C-alpha cells in the first residue's frame, strides 16, 4: 500500500481500521505504517513540521493540532468527533504536502 492509499483510508475510513476514529489512533496508525515501511518518512516529517514552526521541539502530532486549532492547542481541544475529524484531515493534508515537497526535492 502506498502512502497516498493509506492517507486516503485514514482520512475517509479510519474507524474501519482502529475502532473509534480519534486523532490519537490516527497518529498511532501513521506511526505503525511508517515503521512497517521501514523508510523513516515520519522522522523526516517531524523535521519538516519543526521547520514550519521555527524549529519547535514539539512532536509532529502537537504541531498538527497547532496548525488545526491555533497557537497553544493541545489534545484538550479535541472535545468531540468533529474536532477529531478536523485534526485527522489536517494530519493527512500536511503529510501529503510533505510527501509532495519531498518528491519534488528528489527530482
């Protein structure tokens, strides 16, 4: 399965794979998929997200919440299913952006 296929399933059918479709379960699935691939794309995504936030030392999943809900956002901002869906969609969108820029840089 490619990253694009995985991200589509995560964005549209997450509950089918992880039960209740929460943001925490989405980034856990993302981590597991990255580990299974064994190519380290998630480590590069962490660096990319950090660079987008002036070298922040926060984990990528926290930075995604900041981009989704604003400065100072934490997991506490995920209060309902809609919030989780927004965060998951944002994670997928940002990872797609990262993959697009990484593939452009490789050319």
